[in-house]
C-alpha cells in the first residue's frame, strides 16, 4: 500500500514569487478548475533574434496592484503555443512559458499561459498542474497560507533565546 505523503495547504489566494521574472509577493488566485497556470500580459509579439534569427516572444507584464509589473518588457526564447480553454469555455491559442514559482520557500518549475486577463480580478492564476506538483490542497476559507507559513519559519524564536541553559 502506498504511503500517503504530506500535503501542504494553500488558500484561495496566495502570494508567490516568480524569481526568473524578477517578481516577489505577487497575489495569485488558486483555481482548481484550471489545468495550466496563467499570467496577465499585454503586447505579445514575436520578433526574430538578431543573432540567430530564431523567434523570440516579447511581452509586457501588467498588474496595477504590483509595482514590479508596471509594463516592463520581458523576452522568452523558449515558449510553446497551445490551445487552452478559458473559464467561459472558449478555446484560445495561447503562448506558454516555463518558469519557476516559489511557494513555501520551494521552487516549482511549471507552465504559465500568457493571456490578457485585464477583465479578471487577479492577474495570476495557479492551476492544477502546479497544485499537483507541490502536492497542495486548497482551503477556500483561507488566504496567503504559504506566505504566512514562510514568515513564521523565518521569524526568530523568542523562546529559544530565553530557554533555561541557553546562551546569555
């Protein structure tokens, strides 16, 4: 019989880091109905790399709530294009990149589709592929669970300094 592994809890909204994109503390909606995670981007276009002639995907990350995503450009030389079904059932051809998402202080390499999410409340969505990879369960009554756990783990333990026999 397979031994169950420990599962970590995520809330309905989480703060995560996307270190390869230079982003920290980005609020994301956890969506168990979506397979692929998504990031809100604008001005998606392909241009050839001057050195190799290979296509490079250029985008601007946008999130009015996060100062690091003020429309600065990013470029991806490795990407794919796939048909993705949106929440309203419409199938869209989207660019997909692989990048690192950091939750609970652990890095997970996962795919993010690049989409115009301007009509949606949250610019980043975490899908089932990432949830499965991290063995996360979702508690919809909670928010920012991973972020709070990381802060508790990083905080100094005041009891350890005042414990009997401790250093003075």
